[in-house]
C-alpha cells in the first residue's frame, strides 16, 4: 500500500508544473492549458486516493478537523460559495466558471481537493519536495521573464519581448502575484533544510537556491511594473520589521563568531530607512530619475485624482460601481462569475472616456468577494486569513522542525513570520488585482502546508471497529464509488472535451476555403454544449469570423457560405437562450447580423434588422447606462431608415456623458447615413475636439469613418490633416488606402510639395501605384503642378 500512495502523490506533485503550461493551439493559451492540466491531475489524484481508501480503510484514521480554525473557516467559505451559486442569476456560470479565469465553484473545488488529499497523504518530506519542485519551476518562470524584459529572443522557448514581462504566466500582474508564493515556498525550503551555520557560511545547495529565488522574485515584482505588487512587497517587509521592532528586544542574529545583531534595533533602523525612502520618493516622484527604475517608474505616475491615469481611474470607478452592486445584494452577493451582470447594470458612463471596457472582476479581491458572495462571504474569506495568522503565531503550535527550524538565528522561529509576511503582501497586492488559476493553486498549497504543520491529529483507532462502523464503511464505499465515477466523467467531458473543442474552433478558420469543411469542423467544436462554449464561440467569432467572414462582402454575399454564416449565428443564438446575461453576446450577434444585411435586399434584411433590434432592446435593459448599446441600437434603426429614432438613440448616448468623443462620433455617423453630410461634419468637429490626440478611444472602423464623413461633406482639408498626422505617427493608426489617394489629390490642387511627396512616398508601397508615384514625386520636386493636376 505504501507503493500505491506514491501513485497518489505523483499527480499532486505534477500540479507544481502548472505555471509552465501554455496551450498555443487554443484560445486563452496561458489559462486554458493550465486549467485543464491542473484539474485533470487533481481528478486523477482523487480517483487514486478514493481507491486507496476503499482498499485500505483500516489504515485510514480519524482526522481531528474540528479543532483547526483554518479548516472551519475554509468550510464556511465553501458553504458561502455554494449558497451564492444557488442564488446567482446565472447559476450555471457560477458553478462551472469559464475558460478565461478557470474559477467558479467547480474550479475552486479542485483546489480544495488538492489541499485535502495533500494534507492527509503528504509527509513532511513530501511538502519539502513539493516546494523544491516549485522553486525550480519558479526559477524557469523568472528566467524567461528576465529574457522578455531585456528583449532576448534567440534562446530556446523564449517568448515575445514585453516591456512588462509576462513569462509563462501570461500577465504581468499575475506573474508578480506568483512571486509572493515563490518567496513563501523558498522560505520553507530555507528553514526546513536547516543546518547549523558555521563561521565559513557553508550553506546547503537548497538554502543557496532558496535565497536566490527570494531575491529574484523580489526583483521580478519590480520589472513587471505591477504597482499593487510593489506596495504588497513593501507591506510584507514592513509587517515583518514591525513584528521584530516590537517583539525582537531579546532576540538576535549571529552573523559571525564576534558579530551579533539585535533584531529590535535592526528592525527599527530598517523601518526608519523605509519611511525616509518612501517620503523622498513621494515628494520627488516627478523627477525623471524614477523613470529609470523598473517598477518605481509606474508607481511614480500613480495619481488617484489625475483623470489621465486611466488604470487608477478605472479601479476607482469600478470600486464605486461595486458598492452600488453590493447594496442591492448584501448578504450572499450576485454569485461567482456573475460580477459582469452587476457591472452591466451599474456601469459608469465615465468609463467611455478611456475607451470601451468590459470588466468581469473589480480588480480588488476583497471587493470581488463582497460583490459575488456578499457580506457572509467576505467575513469568512477574511476569517481564513485570521485563522492562518492565529495558527502561525500561536506559541503552542508554531510551525516547527526538529531539524532546527526553531534553532535558527538564536532560537527565533523565522518560518511562520516569513509565511505571514508573504501572505500579507499577497493580500495587499490583491487589493489591486484578482486571483486566477496559478495563484489559487499556490494559495491552497500554503493553506494545506499550514494545516499539516499545526493541528492535524491522527487517532489511533481505525475508521470502523464495530457494527455501526461497518454500516458507515458501506455507505462510505457507495459515496466513494459515486465520486470516482463522477471524477472519471469530469476528466473526459469537462476537461478533455472542452480542450479538444477549443483547439478545433481556433483551427476551424484555417481548415479550408470549402464552406462545408469549415462548417463540419465548427460543428465538432460547438457540440456538445458545455461551460466552455461561451468562451469558445464568443472569442473564436471575435478573433476570426467577424472580420474574416461577416465584414467581408465576398464571403457574406456568396450563397455557398450561407450555411456557415447561419451556423455561427445559431451558435450565438444558443448562448443567448441558455445564458441571456452577458450583453457582449447580444452585441456579437447583432454585428454578425449587420454584416449580412449589408449585402442583401431590403425585404430580406427586414427580419434580420428586427431580430437585431430585439437583441439590442434587451441589451439596453441590462446595461441602461452603457453608451455602446445605444450605438448599436442607433445603427440598427438607421439601417431600417428610422432616422429620427436613430438620432434619438445616439443623442441619449451623448447625454450619458457629453465628454465622450465616441458618442458624438456616432451621432455624426447616423447623420451621415441619413444623408445629412454637412450636419454630420459639424457634429464630428465636436467629437474630434474631444478625442485624445492619437485617436486611441476610437475603434479602427470608427477612425476610417471619420475620414469618410469629412469626405462626404467635402471637407477635404480635414481628411488631409488626419492623413498627415497618421504619416507623422501623431495618430497611431493607418487609414484605408483610398483616403491617402484623396489626400494626394488635395495636396496636388494646393501645390503643397512637402505633404504631396510625403503621401505619394507612402503610396509607393502598393505595386499598382509604385511607378505612378515615382513619376508624380519627380514632377512635384520640379514644381510641374500643371502636369500633375492634368493627369
């Protein structure tokens, strides 16, 4: 049976490799692969664990769970999750989660199962080995983050260089979060591999390596430029120093045979240095010197009251929105994965000043919990941390190691302090971000380790010893068999099948130019319907089919492709029927319908317009203050030639926030569609005045439409102005070729040689214009405008 336990431990150890998993062949490559891998190996471990218990029940002792406050807190937290799932508007999504985050109750249960099995199966050496594996994996993650930061590509498996490295985690903020857990894992390895330090400082290999990981992890936090993580790191260090400044009076660290430092004095000195540095940084944050320091460069730009700091403003607006959502459902919240529903209902029109955004998280873990699980969920979530700190600092049950964990550094047990500091840093940085598959997994690893080293007690009596226990054994066996079957079913239908579907859907757009072959591939990817279909269909359609198919007249107008278009619309229809909660689904289907209406006659388009209008009316109900839904409604009404209603919808979008350039632009667009070109250009002037200089708050199609409206109104000077701004990189966008050709003609009439040559030089890149542009440039340089304008 000892050999069988090795088989149980093996998949548990495999979870340590989760941060390295990337699935390039699917959507969400940095998340989906990790989620499927993590869940699969845990389900395998659960099956093996239950088989082990069924074969060896006498070896399974009673666990004294009830006396551990951390276990009680976790139990209450999951009860809160279950209640919130049941009461959620979208209970299906609340339970299953999605592919983008890998959470939901279903995902969280996997982390709990890992913790439960590891707590029972792992011995002290197993925990240590798990952390050692995690440090090796962490070193790889850090190494590739550094390569990204320095722009190094010519190395095996190197990733695309990023100013804010993401490594194999896939997001700079999530990478920084993982560093806190690496530092905690390294602290365990450092103190659990203790050997008395001699005066020559001959430390073990693992102690060297763990110290290196702590240093590199802290540096990685800075190179990610994640401001919340930097604050969290500072909070963790401050908490550690504060503890020693209060309780370190009689404690000291021996550096050499003759040098010994008092911890209290050392801590107080370091705290003073932190305050001095923080004050100097704050008062000189505008100095250019800070822009050369990774991490501090972004921290220096943080300004809670500066409307130009979009990241900070987004968070402040989101937290205000979340408060309104909490007040509506204060006790058990909106449900896991249902934040988007609250976000739509209480959307702040000021968001549109910074561009279109869709938030399914508050970017603050505490606020996420209180919105999605209510006050009960928040209390038990905070209770988990309270229980952890109670266990770490309880003198009678400190994490100890007979090999010297308590003997290090003059009798001070540093390990609980370092874990506590790491958790404080993690908690603080989570006030600016949210959890995901890697951080959840690591968090439950730490919780399992703390439980294993505090108050888990094994009774000497076997699980059954009399007739009553025999009955209990029978029922336990039945339950275990049911769970084994369920885990096996999940392994195939809720891990392998979604993964295959995600691969098929991503690959379907490049399968063939044959519509029937593409449709066949899509059907295999879209059925059976499961929790993954929301992300697979929505993201796949966004990435491939909207631009490639529905906005491409050569496809949409071709009868051979009708069945393919119908299939994609049917895919959105099914999501709307099953989960009519996310407004983005309505918008995607409306955009697909719009693509079809462009190429069919008015009579055939009428039912499609009506269907799209119905969808957008429902979207307006769900997101009554979001300008974007009114843009689509206005466009739909204009397509039906109901121009006055279209104007009213566009004007209402403006009334939500008159400073939003895109709202003014859409009113101008509706005017242009109605043939009121002069009025459209005048309104557009107002929109342009509101735009940021680089046009970043407009979509690509919108930017081209700006020039279209000016061109229809005969305002060639404005068209030419924007073309020159584009060529001078003042606008971060390349317009459609026809507008550069219009600009060439405009500058030719004005005999503006400099700008004429600049635009003509750009048009030389097109093979069919190259020779002509070379001739025109030569004529312009010689001032032969008569010849140019006669051509």
